[in-house]
């Protein structure tokens, strides 16, 4: 765990706790003892702390959270580093995150590689830096930079850290430890950060809170971070740390941190594929083909281009191809205009794109993703054609969002090479990819699908084959509930407000407006059999048409629509429905609880591998508020027995298609989690 070594009069302390050098109990004790022993060792003039393997340290061991804390605590270790009579240098490569950066802040000097990532990401776990970070960082870099790092949780590079005074030197990775030792040998005195005064201007906190109001609204941790940093301006280190510790404990005991920590582990658990050896050999993906240059095909292509992987994109007619590639350029340029890409990077990415009308050009590709419209016959035809031209071993993927990957695979003579790669719109931005495992999908195809999605920066989740897979299948009862309540008397705003108050980015009807009221529906004005038909018949196809359930202003903000409410009133009257008052509780049950019920069915059918995978799908695919942990985690926190009781109370309003999931009922009855109840 901890190895010490002497280099002349400099002592190195190496943290070795793979895979991320988390500061678990043994590591803390080891550092503490090494620092302590060095104090009385006359042969030691200075100390260097560094990390073995990929990084300095990813911080506190998150798996220890929620258990009684074993001594020595991290703050005690860091105080001992700062109190060392011999100068201590932290030598940082890879990541120094959370408690890892706090160790480095306790050191008197810091050297880092240019590409190192230094950050305090505790806020993403619903916490704050609890080992002195909120007190030492502002003393070192000032209030604005410290607030920025602590409240955003985003790491900065070694180069940026040098600019703001967080590190003293940037050195090459190859000679990091050597350079740190040479530097330490020149130092003759410690330089504790904790005794510095914080430079501080009036109004900084108020300004910061105002500027970030939207991002931090309703979240406990960012508010606590601000309060802790404020303490650094008025209290000496020890008292500031006491305040920090107390805020840390309050957050740790709160519901938001529990949910955010669940989300952290859920995301990592999703990477694991049941029934597949971890070391299955992957197929090399060096060239990708995309069929269809629509919004989806273009967005999918951009992910690969941005990751440096060449893409051949195929369309049927030149005009559609030009429109698609034009949109890709426009999207890239918009990113560049926001300063997130240079124009050289834009041109570099687009240079990897080969637009063509020649289907045979796909024969060179290792992975081919079909992204045409949802029609089984069309998809089967495309896969049969692909079978004839794709090289042996190429992975044939469909971006279908509802249809059976098994049926698509049957159109080929190589169903083992077929997999679903379901991206979410806008595909160049949304992180989720459902990797759909067909009945015959080969293990290495599935594993390559998952690895490739990660390579392009996505969060992949394995799904079995069913109509709509995990995400869209759960979306269906949510949208259905919303539409029915609209008919029964609720307004669009009333329904959507319940979801938005819960923390969703938008309500179900706003979502339909965004996707298109007409998507999956007809526009025929002579066949009006639903509210959607009634809207479609008059061209209220959603945002793209200027209005749907809502009107939209030039900034795409939604406004209540007198026209839509007239259409809804008319339709109700024609359907003979007398509107009634609908409570927020009922809206909650019919738009949220019904999703949990569907999620439980998805679990019991083995479509999702584990309940946390369902959470990951909703957090990354639909913007479910991360601080509630995802729908299944949220339901377990509310209590499955309560969810079931609520569903039963409204059972006669949940429509004929509704049935309570036996798994959900059983878990609620026995007081077990859904995963436990499923395992039997
Ligand atoms: C913290 O530091 C609190 C402090 O302020 C101190 C508080 C003191 C309190 C005192 C009381 C008052 N711990 O992500 P990967 C696992 S909070 C345990 O796939 P990558 C991970 O689960 C911490 N395990 O790798 C996975 O395990 P699996 C603040 C951790 O290369 C494996 O390592 N720090 C862990 O893609 C590989 O992880 C953070 O929030 C941890 N800290 O990314 C950083 N970190 O194989 C969290 C990772 O079994 N970590 N694991 O699935 C990360 O952001 C990423 O892991 C890295 C590496 C960017 C480090």
C-alpha cells in the first residue's frame, strides 16, 4: 500500500492501492506513520508523496462511506503532513481528486504533469471536500477560483493549476518523481498553506451564488460548499475545518448524497455484462459506417469523428446527404463558437468523414450502424443487403429505438454479428447508449459494442430485446398517463409542473412537443381518434411547427396555448368527458409510479441486468434528476410498499392495459429490494 524509499536525504512515500489509489484505512495509516517516522529521522531533509500506477489518488475510498470511520481519519493525516517540520512535495500525475487533492494541499509544495487532472469532485457525490479542501484551496488560489472548482466539481489540468497558483511547477511525466525529488532537495523549509490569510473581496459569494443559481437550485451540496468556503474567510484553519466537518457529516447523512453515490456506482456496475468473461477479446473498430444521414445518423457519426475514428456515411440521394453533412458542420461550428473546440479540431473531425451514395463503400467498415426510420421491412432489407457486402467479422448494428433486434438479425446469415446500438437524441450530446443484446448476439460483439460506446464517451447499458428496450418501454406508460389525464381534465402545464418540480428537465407533454406530436402518429385530419390526432390535424406537430401542447416564443420557451386548450376542450366535449379536478398526487402516480412498475417488469423479464441499470438509462437518456438516484432507487427510498399502495389506490384510473408487476408486489410485501426479490 505505502512504500517508502530514500534518495539521498529525500524520502519518497508512494501510494499504491490499485486501481485508483483510494485513500483507504491502510493507506491513511501508512502515510501517517511514514510522515511521523520522518520527523525524527535526521537523515531525511524533505519528503515527496506520489502515486503508483495511473494516478496520484482518486480520493477517499467511497466504499468506506456509511461505515464507521477507521482511524486515522484523512483530515488527521493531512494535518500531520502540513505540520511536518520537513518540507513535503506532492508529485501529481493522472488524477488528484477529492481527498487526493486534499493530501496535495496539505503538502507544502506541489509539482504536476501538464495533463494531470486536479479537482474536488465531492459535490458530484452530494458531498463537500471534508478533509480541509474547502479551507486550504481558497487560501492558496483565492475565493473565485476555489469556489469554481469546489462547486462545479470539475477538474483542471496541471497547466491551468500552475496558472492559478495551485501547483508550483509543471514537469514531464517521464521524470515526475525524479524532478520532484530534485526540487525537494533544494527546499529548506516547509510552507504551510493553513496559516495563510484568505484574499477576499466583498460580494464575491453573493455574485457567485447568483451566477450559479439555476445550476445549484434544490441541491444541498453546492450550497454547503459555498458556506464552507465562506468560513475560510473568517475562521482560522482549525475552526474552519470544524465547520467543514460538520457540513460534511450533514450531507453524508442526507438523501441526496446517498442517491448520488448510488448513481456513481450504478454507472460503473452498468459496464459489467452478466455471463461474459471480463477478458473477452474485442473486435478492432477502426472504421465505422453509418447508414442514414438524418439527425440521428449525423449525430451518431459525430461521436466517432470527434474520437478520431473515420466514418463513411451513406444516403440514398445527394440532397439528403448534403443536408446531413451540412448539419454536422453546423453543429461542430456551434460547438467551436462556444469555445469548446478549435476550428482546426472541427476541420480535423470533418476530414475523417466520407459522405457517399455508394452502399458498397461500407464493405471496408468494422462497425456499421443503421440509422434509418423505424420500419421493420426497410430495416430488414438494409440488413440483407449489408450481409452481402460487409466484410467477415464486421459488426452490424441497428439504432432502432423500439423494434426487435432478433427479427432484424434474421434478415442476415450472421445474426451473431448483429447488435442494437440505441443512441438518444441529440446523439452527439446525450450520453446514453442502450446496447441491445439479441438472442444470437456473440459475446465479443456485445463486449465490443459496450467498449466502443465507452470509447466515444458514452455511458452504455445492456438491454435485452423487447418493444422499446429499457428506456422507451418505461416512457410509454408515462406518456399514456399524461395524455389520459389531459383528457380527464388536467392542463398540460399542471401535468408537466409535477415532473419539473421533481427535478426532471421537462414534463411528459413538453417532451412530446420536443420529439414531435406527430412522431409515430398520423397527420390525417379525417381520422381523429385521440388528442394527438386532433393536434396533428391542425398542424400542431410540436416545437418544430411552432407549437403543440404549448406555444413557443423565439427563445423556444413554452407558453400556455389558448389554441391547444381550445382543441383539448373540443375533443373532451366530443368524447363526452366531463373534466374533473386532478391532484398532483394522482399526476405523480400516473406519470412516475407507472414507470417504476414497468421497470420492475423489465427486471423480472431479464431485459435489464440489474435495477441500477434502469436508473442509469433514465439519468443519462432522459435527464432523470441524478440526486434522486434514478427511478428504481427513488422508488426504493420512497418505499416499494408505498409505491404499490399508491398504484392500487389509483388502479381504476390506470387504464385497461395496466397490471401490477408481480416482482414489485413481492418486493413490497417482503420488504426486499427489487434485485433481492428477483434473485429469489
Ligand atoms: C472524497 O475524497 C472525500 C474527501 O473530501 C475526504 C472526506 C474525509 C471525510 C472525513 C470526515 C469528516 N473510492 O471510474 P473507473 C473504483 S470523496 C473507491 O471505472 P476510470 C470504481 O468504482 C471521493 N473506489 O476508472 C471502479 O471500481 P470497479 C472523491 C473508487 O479510469 C474502479 O475504481 N473522488 C473510487 O474511468 C475504476 O474506476 C471522486 O469522486 C474511490 N474514490 O476513472 C473520484 N474511485 O472496477 C471518483 C473509483 O469495481 N473517481 N473507484 O467498478 C473517478 O472519478 C474515476 O474513478 C477516476 C478514474 C477519474 C478516478
